[in-house]
């Protein structure tokens, strides 16, 4: 976990715990080492940091490529282990990058819907 990721992790844990009265249950079930795939619903833009801050290891994320176009946002997303995916063109490069991270023993989070779902 790099320093910028750690700062974001601490910040989101604090915000979720104080503002949303967030509690994490059974985070010990996520292994601290080795490849892991976490799948979650995607109802809000808060979901990726919500899931990531609930576990005690660095998580790799898939993010829409258009989010990386802004220099500051792109840098921050890369520091937070996000991989750009072109959703319109198939996203083969992004999926290969995330698969490489998984094969190297990393943890990834996937939102099977591919975008935020309507409630």
C-alpha cells in the first residue's frame, strides 16, 4: 500500500465511520495475501472506496478511462491502484492489466454491472 493510497484509505474509513456510522463485518475473511476477487453492487460513486477501505490490504480497481483524462484525477486514481478501462472499445488492455495484477497476487474489485445500477 503506497502512501497516497494509505492516506485515502484512512480518510475514507474516517468519513464512513463518522458521517455514515459505518461498520465492517467479517473483513478477516478477505485474505491479506494472494489473489482475491471481490465483487460488489455499484449503486453509488462512493462504492469503490467503501469496499476498498473495508479490507486491510490494497485493492486494484477498474475505472472508466474518461476519468483519467484530467491530470490531477488521473494521477490520484493511479495512486489508488486504478486501471483505466475503455468500456466502449472492449477494454482488453485494462482487463489484461488487472489480470496481471491478480496473477501477481493482488486483490481486485469488480462491479459486474460495469456502471452504477439504478435502484
